[in-house]
C-alpha cells in the first residue's frame, strides 16, 4: 500500500511538473507571438509613416516646381512688357500677372499640403496652436515647411515671396518663440 501511495504521489508530482512546464511553454509562445505581432504593427506603422512622408515630399516638390515655373513665366512676361512697352496693353499684362499670382498662392495647394502634412506629422499643428496662440496662418505654414527641413530657397516659391522675405519671416518667428540668436529655428521646430 505504501509503495502504491509513493508511486501515485510520484506520478502526481511528475504530472504536475509536466503541466507546469507545458503552461510555461504556452505562455512563452504566447508572449513571443505577441512580440512578433507588436513588431509587425510597428513595421507597418513605420512603412505608413515613410509612405506618408514621401507622399508629402512629392506633393511639396510638385508645388515648388509649379510655383518656380509660374515665377519664371511672370518674369518673362515682365520682360516682354518692358520690351514692348505700350504695344503690349496694360489690361492684358495685369490680367495675366493677377492669374499667375492667384495660382502661386493657391489655397488648394495649401489644403493638399496641409492634409498630407497632418497625416505625416500628426498633432504638430495642434501643438503649435496650443502652445503659441499668437501665430498667424503664414507663421504656421512656415513652421510646417521648416518641420520638413526645407531651406529658405525652397520655401520662397511655396510662399510666393523672395528668399530675403523668408529670412525676415524666420526672424519674426524666432522672436515669437523667444529664441536667442544662437538657437537654430529649424531644430527647435523639429523637436516640437
């Protein structure tokens, strides 16, 4: 009887250990699967972010190219007006210049850019508006372009102003953020 009890106890202990090991293995397998799932989700999010960033860069470059083209057309038109003088009627010249200016500062371009920008840099504009309430819409645009790490030369056609105008705008923006002369405005905005 005693031997039978010892054997049964031994079998129960052995069975308990096997069950515990099986549960541990199942738990480790479950954790590993969860880690893999989290890693796949992170990779998917990174791929989406990369795609959105490249889409944003493409749309921005298209806007830059369009505005540069329109600025060149405007310069050519101005040169023709100077060469032809009164032979080129002012009303035609003024109408064409007005149409070019309207297309350079098109709100549709900004809406497309803003939508792409918001998808790539979620909550950036909201953070700016919440922390710096005195920023104007043009300040917000400049901040978005700086967040993309664009140079003043690349920003100028997007805003339809000269490079010097962008530098002046950057200076005023630096004052609104209370940055000293040694601080890099672009780095500040990227860190927000």
